[in-house]
């Protein structure tokens, strides 16, 4: 019985080592921390935030967070230069899309971090829906 227990422990240890190494050093490892930020936290950053709207151009045209820039994957190449022209390295970037279930903001944030190596890129928890519920007067263009 003791021999079997030792063998099980040895097998688990051997299996755990590569898993731990992958989790710590693999370039595509999952994030240990969430990239999401609450509206309260993002609002507390004040002017140190560059808001990025990952929704469609039509949704952005209807209403958006004041001073936000549109950047979605459909028009990435056309919209990115304007975002970068207004971004300052001291700013945090907060990307949002329609709601909690929307993944477009995560995709845009991942591209900003991965392709452009931009630091301090976050996703707004709950997206536009959360901001709208907290601020019942959206900016309209």
C-alpha cells in the first residue's frame, strides 16, 4: 500500500512540474489577473484614461462615452492611427463594448497589448451597458 501511494505521489509530482513551468513561462499562458476594470476604478483615473469603443461604427455613431475613440476589428487599420495619435504613454487604455457578454473589447485589448505592446490596457466590466446605467446622458454625435 505504501509503495502504491509513493508511486501515485511521484507520478503526480512529475506531471505537475511541466504544468507549473508552462503556467509560469509559456508566452501564451493565461493571465493570472483579469484585464477587467470596474467603472468606479476607471473613473477614478480621471483624465489619465483613453477610452476605446470596440463596438461597431454604427453603435459608436449613435452614442458613446464622451471623448472615446472608435476601434473595432472590422476597421482596425483605418481607426488605429487616430487612437495612437491621441494616446499618451502615461495613460491607461480602457476598452469597452456592448455588455458583459460581449467579447469584442477583450479582442481589441488583446491586440493592443499583443501586437503593439501597449501597457496598461484594460477592459471595462459590463461595457457600454454599465456606463449607460451609471450615466444616463450619453454623448451623441
